[in-house]
C-alpha cells in the first residue's frame, strides 16, 4: 500500500492552536510586567542603559570629513568636522581628530596611532607617524617626521620634515623644530641630528603601518557571515591532524562550506 503524506495544517487548525496559546502568553507578559514594576520600586540604581551612537566619521554642522577611500579609520576612532585625510593614511583605535572650528589636514601614508588627539588648525604632512597618546594642537608637522608616544606639540609649533620628537617630549607653543632634528624633554631641547640609518628606519616604520592598516581594514569591513565563517574555519583547523589527513588523502584546506 502507498503511504500518504500527512495533511498540511489548515488555517482553522493553526488558528485554534494560536487561540489556545494566547492566554498563556498573556500570563507571561503580566508576570514580566509585575517583576519590572517590583524591581523599579525597590532598586536605588537609576542608571539607564542607552544605545551607543558611536560613529567613526561624523559631520559637525555643514562640515564633513573628506577621507580617501584607501584610508583606514578604526571602528573606535573619531574623525569629525573639517578634516581632510589623504591616500593610504590611517587613524587607529581610540584616536580623535577634531576639525572644529578650524581644520585638520593629513597627507598621504601618514599614521595617527591609538589614542592620539589632533585638534585646532593642524597640518600633518605625508609619511608622518604620530605615536600613541600624542597630543597636537594647531601645529604643523612636516613630511616624514615622527612624533613619539605621549608627546605634546603646542599651539603654533612647527616640526620640520624628517624630525624626531622623542616620547613624552613637550614642544612648547610657538617653537620651531628644524628639519632632521632630534628633540626630547619638557620643554623639548635639541639633542642632535637624525642619522641616515634612523631616517631609513622611520620611513620603513611608516610603510609597515600602511601594510598593517590594510590588514585591519579588511578585518573591520567584514560582515556577520564573514565573521561566523572565520569561526568555523578556525574550528576546522583546530580539529585537523596533518598526519591523519595526509594518510587519508584529504585536502589540507577547508573547503569553506557555507555556514548558513
């Protein structure tokens, strides 16, 4: 005898089931409402959780940042107002660039490291590295210069091309650091000239950050499915045995089966 498939549920049957479950849903909702009311009455904590409205790039009035397509702006960075950033530059995690009310300009292949702060009428050249936690206010930084970690560049100061400001140094407002000089201290004083070897190392460090920014940019741009696929890839690799796979003649690469 032929087996007949079970009949599909009719609209009447589905409506009947929904009618039977509706009272139970109402009970759960009333319990939840009562618990919320009791909790609000006895709690002394008035803190409210709010949705984070963080935006990496934000307009201020009619002033909107202009950022080259090849730039990397980290998800936790803030670039706002009248800001212009050139090709292959990067703004790293926690860094803040404020183009208000003046403008901030950054050339090509420059890196603004984690938690650095740029504000006022600031001009950053090309191939510049601004270290973690550095603060630059209405200053001019020449091409291929390096600003060390936690250094401070005061208002109206100028750092020449290829100069090196040591970590923690304070370049006082209105001060000029000539091209190729090494300065350190608070207030910063000239120690010597940058050597050719140091200059080459500074250029290589900038290029290394350009390459690293491309990797971070690729990761930060992944959507939910990409991230989930990476998780399955890692699990697959962790469970594989190269010796066992070789003996069985299996492929050594995950075929990336569809996650969903």
